[in-house]
């Protein structure tokens, strides 16, 4: 048998990683809220800001958040990007819109999809509302919300978003 | 700072898409050897090694510092690894400098690297999180909405980013180490490149590179042992802030402003545009040039884009404060090394050794890096003049 001695320059060596996520008390309440179809935030006792998803503390004030706040599933687009490339490990087909949305009653945004609209019509300050999966499919995940869709309400002044 | 320190050796690799001729160990050793040769020194002259790289997921090699000890000649010597995401190349150089300035070590070798071809940084930055929808689309997906907000606030024309992308690639043509050498680069070419994360086009984003950068930092008493002109370290600063909090200023982060104020104070800089001859600033997406021009105090808030459009940051246009004469992160991006390349290129400029991309008569320069969600900052100022 002849021996091939060309250089070996690349070998596939995949790493698989499973991990357990300890949510903690604040994020547990947030995830339990999602299971009920509700967005639950928490208010900072220092600056009154409402965080969602609640992570248990206000990173600005360095204090624990305690008071639960039930939020609307209506929100405002703080900013967004239209993405033309796929997300590794996600079957979503480009182009799609990822927006930073601030739910009514909260002072911080999270990212989610915007759909049921023309991509070129999405704008900062636009009003949107969550579109939920059927209740029978609700689990402990943000994926219970499929996307946010524009609603017929006046835009918010960009300087006032999340204030 | 108690003791004076200077950069006495600089070593880089040629940045390119794939270095299939070397392992990670071979890559870092090449940069380190180049820095030692530049400094006229050998492995025995080094007291400690400070290594930096970005997240381990970028190559899938967990704790690479464990196996790089021998490649970097530090068996039996102190070896530390630094990690601050994309800013790591900068903060690694600062940790190395701090050890010399504190008097703990007299001569330190610092190295940083990334071998992006061995894995996929976009994948590594796009992992699902249990409390969030799986929509994080790499670094571009994170920064694009922040850029959009900058465009809204500043009212800047749509082609400012296109200008930056073109300018930095023109600079890269002067730098033999740069990854991208796009001979026919033009604003039309950038504008016609595909949109990736609107408003970021393909040619407005950094490439994925393999490469390493290294420096030797010496105590004042040993500077004379090396043949090259020293680049004196006049100030170093690092700042961080949380990724997310209510009311966080993401376009013009507080940590960046504080870091700049600190390093300017140490180096006696009162007007950065006037007092600095050039700067190497971490601009991985084109619009970050005008954003950092404001964050770093080169222009008032909302007006950084005017400097870009006037050619102030362009070597080819004879600007008074050229930015990223090496071609910058937009032309070479071995992520973990990218910050250190900024610091090393600033040092090359002040020792008048930057070849075709030299800013004539440069005496004082800024090296800058940022990382994470624009939440880690590292900066230094180097000068030809001893303080």
C-alpha cells in the first residue's frame, strides 16, 4: 500500500455542548409568566426602571430587583436590522427583521422578530404587538411569541422610547 | 505609574483567511519570534509571557494557553492569559505594560492571536440562550441596530460608512501585513456589495483572519539593549460596563468616554485631534469610525461623520489625524489579536517605522480596542518622546 505524505491541514473535530441553565428566582418567574402567556418584568428599587426579562438585579444601580411588574405585549421598536444571512443553527430564511423592542411599561429592550409587514416599512418608534403561538404549545421560552407585528397606533418619539 | 516602560520589539504575522501551514502554536511562535528579532533579544531575555485571545469557542480549543507555554518559551516562567472579548489584544498589552511599570518584571513578551479558520466566530457568537429567542446573528446583528440609531441621531448621510470602508482598504494597500488588498476598491464597489445586516454591507464589515501579533515591553533600564527606537508608553486605561441596563447609552458608551479621559490625562492630551498625530482605533464595522470619533473626543457629539467626510482621518487625502493607516480591523481581523495590532501599529508609527503607511513625523499615537457589546475598552498612548 502506498503512503500519502501530503500535509494534513484540517480535520473536523466537532465539540458538542449540553448545559443546564439555573434560571434563578427572577428569571424563573419570567419563564413561568411566558408559560401563562404573560411578560413579567421587575422594577429596580433604586431607579424605578423595569427590566424584562428580569435577571434579578439592576446592572446600573447594583441592587436586587424584587417587585414583579406584569407588562403589556404591545411594544415600541427601539431599533432594528434587516438580516440577509442565516443564523447558524436556526432554520429562519433571510431576509428577516430583528428588532430591539421595548414592551409597554418596561425601560429596556429585548430582541425579537418583526413580521406581517414589508421590511422597508419598519422604523424606529413603530408600534408593534406580540403574536403568540397557540396556548397548547406554550412552554418556558420566549419562542411562545412567534414574532411582533405592526399595529395601527401612532409612532413614539424616538427620544421617549423606554423612558 | 511608578516606572517607565517602552515597546522595544514588535512582531506580526501576515494576516490572511487561512494559515494552513502552521498550528495555533506555530502561529503565535512566529509573531513572538518576529518581536524578539525586532528587539534584538532571545527567549532567555524574557521574564514573563502575557497571552491574550478572544473566546475559546472561536477555535474550539479550550484554554489554549495551557498548551502554548512551550511554544512561547515560557517553561518555568510566569504565563498569564487575559480575556476581555474583542478588546483583549489591547488589555493584554496593558497587563504586560503594567507588570513592567509596577517593577514586577523587567521585560515581558506579550502575544495575542486568533485562528478564525479553525472554527466559525459567527456560530460562536450565535448560541441560543434560554431566556431569549434564538435570533442573535453574530456581531453584525448586534451592532447594526446601534449603528442605525447613530444614523438617526446624527442625521449623517448614508454613505459615511461607505467612505470609511473605502478609506481603510486604501490604507491597507500600503501595509504588506494586511489581509485584504483590494486593488480596485472604490465607494461604488462598497455600495454595490451585498447588504448583510442592514445598514451594514459586506464590504463595510471586517474579514475573518488568521494571525498573531506580539510585542516586547521593557523597563526603562533595559530599553538600550534593543536596537530600535523605543515607543514610550505614556498612558494606559481600561474600562468596562454591563452589556444591558436601563438607560444604557449604547451609541456613545460611558465606559469609552471614561477610558479616553483617563488615558488622555495620563499622557497630557487636552485636544486629541490636535495632540495626537494618528490613531489606530478598533473599527470592525465602518460606521464605528464616526461613532468613535465622538466617543474619543475628536469631534462633538453628532459631528464625527463630518471629519470622516472631510478626509481628516485619511492618509491618502492628507488628513491631519489619520485613523487606521494600517488598514485597521476592516482590513485584518484575527479577533483576539486585533486590539494588539492597533496598539502595535501605534507604536510602529511613533518609532517612524511603519513603511508605506507611515504618518510623516508622527510622535504621539493612540491605540484603541473595544469588545463585547461595546462594553470593554482598552487604550494606550505611545510617544517617541520619553516622558
